[in-house]
C-alpha cells in the first residue's frame, strides 16, 4: 500500500494512504481526544473532540473521519482547536447529571477518598483502606481522633439516619497500623486485638521504601500536621527531608493544642516515629528566625543554603482576645497557651476549688473547658455570645463538656475583667446578648441587650477566641500578610523568597483545621517536587460534576441502620482523668459501619474519559448551566435507571450520546438491545421500546459497558461493596470455553473487580461474552493465586452448576468449531445462558 | 371556453375547491355534466398556483382563441354564479395586482397556474418533455452536463453549489458495477418557504423531466423523490404525473426508443427538517433515523445504499428542461455574473401581497418587497426580511438595496437558501425571531453531534431568558461565542448554520438585545414579560376589557376611562384584544 | 391481528429501506403505532425493535399514542409566527384544555404543532385532519379558531345523536 507523509504538531510520520488524521496522530504519538471513536464501528463523529486544524483548510476538521493527504500539515494544539474542544466538553458537562466523586470526598479539604476506604473497610480490607487514607492523610490515627470531619457533615447517609462514621473508621485504620487496640471497656466488646505494631505501618505503600533517592533535599520548618505530612509525601518521592521544630517533640498543635484525653501524645509520637522511620530527620528545639529579631537558633538563609527548598509550616501560636478591658490582667491567659502549658507542665496548674471562665465557642474553647474540669476546677464557665446552635465546636465536644459539668453561659460577651486585691483577675462582667436579624451570611448576629449585664467571679480567664501567626521573626525579607501571616501564592505555595514555600495555618491568614494543613501538604508536595525537578506545576483543584438535588426523599426506601455503638468513658470517670475518652472500634465494627456507605461517587471515576478530558481542558461549564435532558427529578435515586439487570446498571443522566453502546451492540454484537430514542436535545439511549434492559434482547456481553466512555453504563461489581477503586490490570485467557478470548482482569486489594475484553494487536477491543465478562469473581472473596473463580449473582442461579457433566460443553464445542466466539453464537438472552447450564 | 380554478394548497385553503364545486353545479344545471368536466362547450379545469396567493381563490377564464380573457380574484363560491353570468367585474384582477405577475420572469413557474398539473397532455402541449427528447436523442451525457455548466445553474435548495459539478462527480464516480441514483430533495423544510410545494402541485412534470435528464447525465436509471408528508396534494399530483409519464413512455423503459431506462418513485418523508441535509436524507431513504453522516465520503461517491448518488432540489430540476431546450446561454442571460438565471421566492410575513415570485437573480430586495410585494401590510414600517429560514438571517431595512444573488445575500450574513422571504415590520421583535429559530433548530437537531444538540439548546435558553427580561450582562457575548463554535464544530449544515439567525440579529439589531437586557424593555413591544399595558384617553368606558380581564386588574366606572392595576396585570393581552377603540396601549 | 397491513407487509417487508413506508402505512391504518404493532413489524421485517422505535421517535409524523378524531395541525412556521401563531395556539390550548401533543378527554381533538404547512401567505394557518380528509384554514384569528372548533364539536355531537 502506498504511504504518505503527514506532519502533526511538527512531527513527521509516514502512514498508509487511506489512514485518517487520527490514525496518523496515533502513529506520531500525538494524543487526540475522542469520546465516540471505536475502531470496530463505523465512524460516527458525534463528539467533535477530535477536531484539528489542517494548514490550507479554513475549517476545523474531525480527525476521526478525515483521510490524511500526502503533505498535510496538522496542528492539534492551536488556540482554536483547544477552545473548540473545551467548549464542547463544557456543553457536555452542562448536561451531565451525577457525582464524579461523593460529597464526603469533596467536603474533605484533602479530598481523601472516604468512599474508597470506607468501602475497602466494608470489604474487610483494612490494610488497603489504610493505604488509601495515607495517600492523602499520613497521620490517620491522630486525624481520625481530632478532625471535625467535614466529610460526615456532607455524608448523605445523614439524610437517612446518621452519617457514616468516616472519622472513626479512619481512626480504626490508623490505630490498626500502630497496633493500638480499642479500649478494653469499649462497650464491653473484646475483639481479637490487633497485633501489628508500627512496623506494619511502614510496610504500607510508600513506607520504608521510597523511590530512588532524588538527590534533592528539603528543609521543613515546623513538625505540625503540615510539616509532618509534607515530610511524609516528599520523602515518598525520594527527597531527603529534615524537619526543624522549635518544640522538644513533634506534632505541633496536635500535640500542644489538643488535650491528651482527645488525642494521646503516644499516638502523635507513634505516627511521627513512623515518618522518622522513613528516613526523615528531625531537629527539635530548633527555632528558625533572625537572631536579632528574637532568638532563632538557625536563620532562614542558612536553611536555604542547606536545602534545595525550604517549606514554612510554623503554625499559628498566638492567642488573641476579644479586646475587652482587663485582658492583660494576670490570670487571663490564651487558650492555646493554656493548653500548651498543661502539656509541657504535665497536668499543672492546679485548679482545685477555682472558678475558670473560658471565652469562645470553638473546639479550642471546649478543650480548655474540659481540661480545666480535669484540673479540678470548681466551676467552669463557657462564655459565648451566640447560642449553642451557632457554636463552631463539634456537637459531641459541647455535649461531653456539658456532661462533665461545664456551665454554658450562652448569649453573653465579656465587657471587662476586674482585678482583686492581689492584682489578679477576680471578676468578669458580661454583656447579655440576644440574636438579631440574620446578616448577609444568613446567621443571626448577636446584639447587646441594652443595659443588661451579669457578673461572675473568676480566678482564671482563658481566651479561646482566636489565633494569630507570629512570623515577623523568620526573615526580614519574607513578605507577610496584613495580619502578619506568611504571604504565599495559593496555587504554587511560593512565598516572596525563591525556593521558600509555605502551607498550613501560618500562611495567607487561613487558620483552620488540621486536615486543611494536611491538604496543603499534599497539594504543595506536588508543586515542590516539580520545583525540585525544575518544573512548574501549580496545584489546581480538579473539576468534578456534583449533584445538588439529593434530598431525604432520594433515600426514602433505604433501611434505617445506625452506627455500631462507640465506647466512651463515663462522665464521672473521665472528669478526673486525662485518659482517652473515646475507645475506638474493633475491626468488625469498622467493617460493619463501612457497609452503611450509600456509594454516592461514580463507579466509573477512575476510567471516565469525560472527567479526564474535562480536567485536561480546564473546563468551566457553569456558564452554560441550563436544563438537563434527563431531569434530575427522574434520576432521583442514585442508581436512576434500574433495569433489574443482574450485571449492567444504566445511569441515563450521565449519557453523553456518543452512541458507542448502541453502535457496538448493533455492529459488533449484532444484538441491538439498545437504541437511540427521540431527537434534538432530548435524544436518549434506551433499551428497545423503553423496556427495562433485562427484558430487552440484551445478551449481557458487557461490550457496551466496556465501550461507554463515562459512567452511563456500568457493571455491578462482584463485590459486597461496590466501591470505585483504582485497579491493577493483568491479562488472562478466558477459561469458559475453547474460544480463548483474552481478558483484561482488574484487581484491587487482592479482590477480583472486573474483566474486560483485551485489545487485539491492531488496538481493537476483542470479543467477550456474558461468561467472560460477568462470569468471574465471587462476592468479595479473594481471587486466590491469580486464578479466576466463577461468580454467582445474588438472586440468580449460579452460572456454573459445578460437578457432573460440563454444562457448557455445547458452547465450548460450538466455539471450538468457530475458532472464536462472539456472544450471539452462544446465547440470545441471559435466561438462555442460565438455562444452558441446566438450571 | 375554459374556466380554470387555481388549486394549489393556498387556493384550496382559501376555498378554491368549493368555488370549483359551485361552478360545476351551476354548469351542470345549465348543460348537463360530462365526466371530464366539460359542460356544453365550457370546460372546467383546475391548475396549480399562479403565485399571487394573497388573491386566492383565482379563477381564470380563457376564450375560445385560447387566450386569457379574464382573471377573477378572491373568487369564492358565493360569486360563482356572478362569474358565469359575467357580473363579477369587481373581482377582475386590478392592474396593480396584475403587475405582481408581469414584473416577474418565469422559468421555473412557467406553467404554474396555467396548465392542469394532472394532465400530461397540457404539459406536453406547453413544450414539455422536448428537452428530455433532445438530451436523449441529440446529446451525450457529457454534453448535457456541459450545457448545465454553461447555464451556470446552481443548487436552489440552499447552498447554491454548481449543479454541473455535482453531476460531473456523480457521472465519474465508480459505482462498482452497481446502480447510481438520482434523488430529488422535495423535503422543503424551511418554515416560511413553499416554492417547491407550488412547483410540485402546479407543474410536477417539469421536475420529472429534469430528473430524467439529470439521470441520463450521471448514468442513473432510478430516481427517487423524497417529499414531505405534510404536502399530500403534491404527493397525489406527483403520483398522477409519474403514472401518466410512464404511460406516455417518457419515463420507464427505453425512453423515446433510445434504450435509456429511467424510473422514478416517491418516498414520503416523515417530518424531520434535518432530512433536507443530503446525508440525513439518504439515511431516511434507507429507513433509518435521519441522522447526517460525516462527509467525506460525499453522496456522489457513497450515497444511497453506498452507491453514487446525486441529490438536487425541486426547483433546480424544474430549471433543467429550460436549460436543455433553450440552451444554457439563454438561461445564463438572466442573473448576475456568478448567480445565473432566476430564483423563486416565497414572499410572506407582513407583506401586502404574499405569494410566489420568480425574478432574475440580482434584482434588489427592495424591488421584490416593494415593487412586486407591494410593501408592508397595514402601512407599517419595514424593519427586516428574513431569508434562508433557520439557516439564514435577518437583513435589515437599511440593506434593502442588496441584490438577491448568492454572493450579495451571503455577505449580509443571511443566505438565499431555498427562497423564503419573511418580511417583518416594526412590531416584530428581533430577539424573539432569533429565539424562534433556535427553538426550531433545537427541536429539529438530530441529536447526534454535541455542538448542535446541546449548543443550540443553550443558545435558546439564553435567548429565552433575554426575552423574559432575565438577560444578563455578557449574554450577547456568550451567544456570539457559542455561535462561532457551533458553526465551527457541528457535524452538518443544520448545526453549522443554526446560529445565523442569532448572529445576524445581533449584528443588525444589537440595540434591541441591549434594550431587553439592560432596560428590561422590548423594543417592538412584543415580549410579554417586558411589556406593560395602559389604557389611554381613547377609552369610552365600555367595560369590555374589565369583563375580559382574568385577574380583575382593570377597573373603572361605566362610560368613564378605565385603569389597569399593574401589580395584578399578568400581561395576557386580553384587554387589547377585546378593545374596539384602540384604547389599550402596549409599551 | 394486523390483517389491515398484511398487503403492506407483503409488498414491503422484504424490501430494504422500507421501514418508514411501513410505519406510515401502519399509522394510516391504526391511527398510531402501538407497541404491539412495532413488535409485529420487527418480527415481520427482521429490523430490531430498538431501531424501529428509534425511527418512530425520530420523525414527528409518528405517534405512539392513540390520537383524537381530528388532528389539529397548527402551523408555527416563520410566517405564521410573525403573524401571531402563538396567540392562535394559546386560543386552542385554552379552548380545548390541551397542550401540544395532547388529546382532549373526549377523544375528539389532538393538537399537533407543526413546523410549516407551506401556506405561508395565508398565515396563520391550521390544517385539520379529520375522518373526511384534511382541510386547511388560513388567516386565522383567535375568534375564528374558537368558532371552528365549536363547529366541529357541534357537528360531531349532532352525528352522534
């Protein structure tokens, strides 16, 4: 065959005449996106993503259908091409109903794969659950204890009865890694105690064996959640990491700002030790800063000289007040200062018989209150200017504080503190407040009740209303924010000094929760890694499609099932002790809880090409927001188009009308169980006559599922919990008959997940039938030794009768006679498939 | 004497059949009926539409010398007796109305309204099938194509592609031993265009003859006419014409004894505008959903059943007999340098004299609209003319001197298209017009390619919100951006041209868009959400408006001017509709 | 069953590309395309039901539900739109209480808004397809269309009694 020469993006390639521009691009190694192309079917051209420019042609041309001509000079990366593709994707996404990721993942600042690890836990895969958590959160035992878990706030299980206890599951995984066992009196349960120690953690992915040494070194200032996590991520990437910490131990606010009864120091130490064991160096008692500005022990310039990059994560260690008169009196202390002193002084001061007032409504305030209780205070008051409902602290902290005897003086605000004869504070005068009109944010703001005050006697006042950063002493030439934090670019994490990065509470005035700092660590680690390689890779939050229409009604038919009980120390016991209050769960409890997950995230997430392209092209579909062709009302449940099919699930709202399923079903399988219906914007793919798919001529070969570029057609996984997972793939030959179809087997955590047809040498997907596609896997059990096991489907007769005469003998014989088999040769319907097995 | 009643669809809708029946009854009373409609020396016949639809029903009386003796217009059944009695002079066409026809140059419509479309003899008597005889007996296929090339005939369906080029490509295409097909696109889908219907109803043989000549030229032996199911009369007349042509031996086997076979069959479309697109039409002919396919391959290479196929429009075919009989040069004598011959336009909308108009290409729009069409109805002001239907655009009054030829019209942003000319006056909202067309294309999009399927919907949504007074700053720019990308990225002509009505209205009437978006005001006082009703001093207090107001928003004392409570008004317009004194003002 | 279309089947079932013709003739015979009819056509022609359904839902001519005795084909072509077709539709909708595509409870009328009837010079136009064939009404006004509908209804009531 004659060959022709084509230049694509400057690369010359020689192809056979008759080849399309898409063929030529592939030959040249130039990626052209497409959502509707399949070698096995006639060219269709619906998606329009494959447009390119050909010199001399004023129009954009579709690469999939344009036959290359000798001498064509093609450009796939012009602004016009990229704009056209981008808008095309935006239009598709503007009509795409679904959740790429579940709300829990989206709510987590670190985008931890909550659905993934909760699902793995449900499947009994603790180790894999832990590994998945550590992809984003290197300190699961600590964070699992203290995180206010925004994930759970968004968890849709909350629309049924109560959210999945994502944090508890995370804590379990973290404890499991550390070899910690749940409290002995945890609800009276005594499950087999985990025996794996810290070493077990280090076996985890990316643990003791970081990739080859990169030859680069990074200095991290601060061993708090940001610094520790960043050390973990960078070390995993092969960089040498040294952490400089001013305090004598690691953990930062986790250690010095959170009381022992919530987060035992031993847990923080153990997690930090795991990171140290990876080869991270810690220098304690080392404060970074200009000596003249207040006594740093090492200067930033010295660190910059010693490392290829320096990252600042010094946190926000300054307590702020409300500005009331008398805040400077002796006996008025900052909340985090108080908590830190308690840690450093090991339980002192002695509050026995004293009245302690704690000002503030957040978790630090609750920590201070409950610590004061444990130090023996006679009365502990909490002073907060709004009602309990508005308190930012976790509800459980408020409830437990109340149980421990803390007196809540809501709707009061300190006006002034008065000193006694000894010069120490002895009284607090409080302004009584009431809730006024809602402000712009919708919150009712407190307003003073004119002339109404209240006075309480106090011995100590703890101000837990806010924190600030003290970064002034780090380096004179480091640019700071107006409020005194370190200023940095939120996408590149770069400060004003070259090679100096920043994250966590100390930067950009965004003092927040620990997981936010850990998110910064995750996101900045990629940026810093790129920087060390001389590249620039700013962080960009991925674009995802989300549903906002899910309500209680969506889950009306779900069975109610609450969390397994969690053991907590009784108030009387815990009041006098710093022992950990929450016992933690056993593995069985954690797994049981995991099963409550509603599986909101798209099962196709890890394969979805629409998602991939959407992010490659940096889409902003909001500008085209409009009606959906499949009304979300019609798609009110999370699995909208329940066809009662044993293997295939349709989600019409995710269909992008590429027509692949229809064409493959007709042209490759010769079945035509699916067809296009209607026209215009409302065109849809439906089973014949809009019947349920199970009642159509579908032969369940699964080719449509394999062809679907999005999650519109998915398969029911042979797993007890259908969790979207990144799988490992291997090739195998189908063992059902003599046809020898090659399969790609996908596994995760030692579980068989799915089988797909393998590609033939010319890049086409090969044949597959119901047996190869859906016949393998066993409801969650391991695929032992890589061997495939046959699957049974709940409610359906087993595919393989087992024993006696081979039920598939006839199929095998036929397949052998044909040399290869496609499904229509074997059965016409699923029912027939089952009948063939003598059921 | 012959009496001929114009019975195109317009005529029938205006009561032509009733007029015919009344005439027949009266004649029967006089002299007894004869089966063929001949009554003691007077024959009663029907013809297609002569074109001046606004005067329907039209009854022509021919003298014994064959010449037209009288043309009666608005000849309803009640006046049948007067016509026969010769006392219907008030119905005689005025000179001014007669000028509607006399200003035209008729090639395509040469027989329309003059011959009985159901009698092949009349077509033959008018010189019909002479061109086919000439082509088959005196010309090679190449010479036929050459003649069409000399004529400069371009496709009348919309795109204006040179006909000879398509024929030549189809002639040279390798059919691989299989058949070639000649297809007539009679799926006249543009809303507001009815030239093809009139030709099919009034002169079906002209199309058959053109197809046969074309079939000979490309080497096809089978012709298919894909005609809209909404045109039942056209289908009936085509069926009759084909049967008569076969009987006469001008279609079928061994035509004129030359050994050339050519047969034609009819396929009724089933209602899909997109089937005007060639590849979609082919899919539909094959019994599939009418979804366009990617080109190349072009139909000339792989068309109907993957065989070489040529598709031309009704009007194109109707021109062919003239070109062959009179010679390409005679045809090319009309028109401009690049746009030869004549073009039929369907004048409708707010025009005084609506109907079919055939003029040489290049005549200024003004001459068509004012000279022939008599200007705007009811003395309103001319605002714009929409040409080319959903693929075309609105040409503003300021450009009324644009010559109607392919190039000049394309320059305005509109297209000649199939020839629909919808005239608009000051009461027409241009944003609403754009919305109207996008609503059309959104429904008619085949749903295959995303730019068209989703893009037109999104454009429509933006236009809808503008007409509802919810337009936002940036909407015009967003429309322009989407329009550009849909034109660039759509699979077929429908999508590629769908944004045109929006782009031209933005181009010429941007102020109206801005008025809607920023002032929340509809310049033409059309968009319901943006108008307010008020009662003027002209109110006599008849209370009719108050009685018809569904929300009780109107109050007032009898015989005293009424008022509207704007808070209660739902802008239904019932007051304006019911006011006999013009006292309701819409702003 | 389906004996009315037997001649159609005999003529067209084996002819490739005849699906639309078969569907048209089936609809002519039964007024609409029932699920059973589509299944029957699939069986006779060998064309998969999914394809037939796809074709039937693509073209506006086909109906999958029974229609009224009179189909009101209301034109909304450009000329009609410019000349107030929206108002005519409103009048029909209000008068009969049905929207586009719907049939009155008494089964008398089905409203079918169509793209263009090609009678633009008589705009606004409506074609009424009844048991005695189709008739086109032009230059409509709200009042005209109301009385037309009343007339038909009265005629039918009279015929019934």
